[in-house]
C-alpha cells in the first residue's frame, strides 16, 4: 500500500493569477493535470481497497485491520474528491449566473 499524498497546489502570484494567457507559467502545473492526478490517486486507492476486501473474503493472509484502514482511506479520498467536485460545480454555477 502506498500512503496518501496530500494535494500540492502550486502557488500563483497575484500578478499571474489574472493573466489572460492559456498556457501556465513555466514551472507550474496546469489545474487540469492536478485534477487528473487527484482522480487517479482516488481510483488507485479504490482499487487497493477492492483487492484487500477480495483477499479477506477469499481467506487470504491479510490483517482485517489493514483492510479496514485501506477501506477508510479510499472512502475519505472519495469524499474529498466529491466535495472538490461539488465546489467546482457551485463555482461554475455562480460564474454562469453573473450578468454582464
């Protein structure tokens, strides 16, 4: 099992935050890549949890507390990603409701 790595959001200086360019500044990760990496991390944790449960159900040599810990990590990461998605949807709805 690999430990959960916290999301590392790049720091954007205020002068760059409002830049109209489509490409990110040199040395900074695009938001899309950060989001996809987070989704991949959540997916791998879910797969690890599924494998641990299958091993436990098949009577494999696995510690039940490890299985429970793996399941909780997967659940927490899924809930975090769900909250991030909810916040993104809410932000999009607020921006789409702005009248020009």
